[in-house]
């Protein structure tokens, strides 16, 4: 891709290994999710390096990307996982995680779903008093985890802020006495507490403040409650630099790690706690290891506005529509024919019949033409996992660039028969 004026990032990390975007699309179809194994493993190791405390572990949030092949890599790297639904639990087990390596962290669970998680021997997190009571009726005398709302929220969009007064998540700290009453009523052991303040924060201060709030709550637990505690989960939300071509600095994980490690070590020494400390990242693990490729199928100008139409609809990548999220874009020209050096403000759209089907709005980019390849960067998290068959378009294939640079198919492209699977035996 040496002749392409917009490939510096993927060139710098050797993202495509021994192959090229054009070869990948020819082999596996367009659009196409492509993941890089080396980058995925590097992110796992960065997170594990946050603390050397013997009780520290990284609990991957599977909702970010549940591909079994990626989950198996995470298990090899020593991560544990969560599950937020019976389907995620199924994928976790398929990837080889044991019940001891899975936390069930969900909300508004039906009795049937909660019973299913209990049948697998999982520690279940509840995030409301009514859910805690339901758990008590189902598992009197059992162990439970409770999600607290620390009153602190952070994130790039109000839709991803999961702490504070305006979110649906967690039990308010002023309801602690009611938590204790329910655990005693049903003879439950409060084995874990957890929280999550939001997603995509790029500074450590709010996260560390929330860590302190949660540890302070543990200090306040009655002796008979605190004695059963085995897991303290601080949540995730670590951000990644989506604006790579603008020189956005990454979150300083080394500095965060020094402060975080010092904090939990000092607290555990003082308190005598010997259980686990967890962080719960999803995006930081998976986002940068993924790129979404597609082709330019049409270009046009409406009233002076330049549009580039691709085969990447929001059924394939929902984040820009759902969160107004920014993803950097790379442009490749097949056959090495190169560009003429001109740029133009262009809006990149998908092929879904909706006005909001926009991937990148009014970006100054090399002038594109039909047949060019568009790469949406940082698409490894909340990409395929949020994809749908809207407009009855099939979900794309997924490919993994292995450490040796070769490409491996890790999920097949859906076909028309897949769309009709739910009708089998009915028509």
C-alpha cells in the first residue's frame, strides 16, 4: 500500500501481515471485518501490566466482541470473562472458559435467565434491589455480587455513561442498608461488589476516584458482610485514540497502572483483604485490533456536497449512527494505481435505506472513486457484535491476521439461507 496516501497507520503496525486489503476482499467478500492477533495480544498484556498484585485480573467484557476465536486468544493470555446473556455465556464456554473464569454481570434478568446462570455455577451480579430479592428466592444461602452506582459517570456520549444519577445501572450507595437487609433475609453471602462509570474515558482521574469510592464502601461494610467478600470489580471503560490521524494521544496506561497498583496494594495491606481485584475492559482489548473493509460503489454530488457510497451500511457498523462516534478512515486504491494528491471534503455513507446511514461526515480525504477500498479503523469493539440483518443484508465474514502474517477465516459470511433459518418448518 506504499502508493496510498492514507494508509500510514496500518502500515506502521503491519496490520495486514503478508496479505493486502484487496486480496482479503477478493478472498472473503466485502464488507469484511479483519482482526490482527498481535495487536490483540499486546492489548491484553498492557492491561495485565496495570498491577502485579497477586489478586489482580482482567475481566474482558464479552459484549465488545464475542468471536470464539478471539475469546480463545484472550484465555491464552490469562484474561477471565463476563457474560451478560445466555448467548454470551454459551460463547464463553465454547471458548473454553470454566465457570470459575466467568462472571455473570447483567441487569433486569428474568427468573429463567438467572436460574440458567446459577445452573452453570456462576457468580451472578445483580444491579437492583428487586433483582437481589429475586436472586435470594432462587438461591437462598448462596453467593451473590452486587453492582453499585458510585455516583460518578464518565464517557464520550450520554449513552455510554453508566454511573451517576441519570443512569439505569447499579444500586445507589444510599441503599446499602437495604442490601444488607436482603442478604441477611435470604442468608446470602455478599461475595462481590462491582461498578462501571462509563466508556471511552481518556484521563485516569475519574476512574481512580471511582476506585477509591468503591474501596471506601468496602471499608464501611459490616464485619459479618465484609468477611465473605471475594471479588471487587472496578469496571472498565478505558478509552482508545480514535482520532489517530489527528495525533490524539492514547490513555497513559503506565501512569494509570502505577497509581492503581499503589492504591489497591496499600488498601489490601491495610484492610487484610485477600480476594480478587478486577478491571472490566472491552473496548481497550478489542477495538484497535479490528478494521472494517468495504468498497466504494458510487460517488456523487448533491448541492455541492460530495458523497461516497460504500457497501458498509450501519447494519454492519452501528456505532456512528448510535453514538455519533468518530472512526478514522483509510483509503486504498487497488492495483497500486495511486492517487493524484488532491483532497476533498467528502461524506462516506453506507447502503442502508436510511438518511442516518453515515460512516464519516464531511471529512477531508483523498478524492475517492468507484472501486476504491475504504477501511474503518478501530472497529474491533462493538462492531460485529452490534451488527444486524437490517434491510435483510447478511452480516459479513470475519478474518484474523495471525502472528505469522497469514489470514484465517474465523466466521463465515452469512448467506440468503441464513436469513430464512427462523422459518424452517413453518413455511
